């Protein structure tokens, strides 16, 4: 979840910076022609900014993950745990048909792991010290299999393309809405755009960005089920179920009374589910149990 949040936050920051730079350079002025809206130019502008932010985020994803999470890449294993970790990633990468990822460890008491990278053959798998110290070897192998499957499925590249598409629509539609407000509602008949255009573009981009994030999170939830299935194939279904159940006990240390369940950290069923990058653990466990 941290990796997904980091990717989206980095992507949005890059898009914001690109918007400012192109505005200062006067490039966004091609959107209008003598007070009219140049749809073709606007589409090109939106695609350049939208996909540009996503692909830059993808290109620096490993570097950002290492810096933000404090990942120590294992170049030469020095302990038995490090040897086991590197050998497990190597075995699963070979079974999944991908190049050997970089392997790293980050200091965190939480049982967590992530995979990232610009391509299937240039990726990073990192696990937390909490996972290595708290999970059994079989459970940890299942988590590693889950992350290797993310790489094999090309999830980061697909996520980048989806983010680029929604970015393009957000940028395009926000400027169309801004133009309509400026010209039709505020009746600005001067050459160029007025303050109403810029205010509306900013407000629309925020609102549409929230809606777009729901689409990205929906895809993210779907890919978790596929990664669970891949982890089960690589390490064994019982091990994958065991790993998720182990995570479930860590995330739900105590059970709340029914009257208080909605106030708990799991939150119950609510609109916030639309912004979850991962499905609830109980749903993932149920999906694995139901698989043939």
C-alpha cells in the first residue's frame, strides 16, 4: 500500500510541476486559438503532461522506494537470513520467467514487503525486518511469491498506463470545463482566458483527480487477487493463506463489539473502500480458499 501511495503521490507531484513549467513557457496557450478552444492541441498537451508524469514516476520508482523506505540492497549476503532471502527471490524469479530483481531489506516493525521497478527484468523486491523476524519461513516465502508475481504480471507498467490515461482525461476535461465556465457562464468575450478559467481548472482538476484515483485503486485491488493466486502457485496455496491470516492477526489485534465495529481501523463497508489499494484480507483469503 505504501508503494502505491508513493507512486501516485510522486506522479501527481510531477504532473503538477509539468503543468507549472509548461504554463511558464507559454506552451499551454496553444490550447486556445483566438479565444476558441483548440481540441487537438489540448489533447496533445494533456497526453504529454498526463503520461509524462506517469512515465517519469515509473522510471524513478526504484530510486524513490529505496530513498523513502531506507532499503538496504543485499549485494553480498552476510547472514543466513539474507542468503535465504536472495535464494528464494532467485528461485521464484526463475519459476516466474523474469530477470533476477534486486533484493533489499528495510527497517520496519510491520510485516510488509513490496516490489517495484520500470520493467519485469529491472525490478526490486524488498521486505521489512518485521516480516523476516515475525513470519515463519513458509509464510515469508508466500509473501515473496506474491511480490514476484506483481513483477511477472507487469503490474507497475500497467498501473503507469492507467494512471497516464486518467491523468490525460483529468487535464483535458478540467480545461474544457474551465473554458465553458469562462465563456458561457461568466460570458468572458475578451481574447484569451480570464480568472474564472484558471480557478475552475484548478477546482475541476482536484475533483476529477479524486474520481480518477478511484479507478486506479479499483485496478490495484483487482491485481492483488491475481498476485495472491501467483504467490499460491509459487509457494503453495496453504502457505499463501497462512501468510494472509498472519497479516490479519497483526492488523486486527483485538475484536471490537459490533456496535463499535464501524469505528475501528477496518472501517467496515463504506465509501472509503473506493480508495483502498488492497482488498480486505478476509476477501483475499476467501478467494484463495474458493480457488480450485
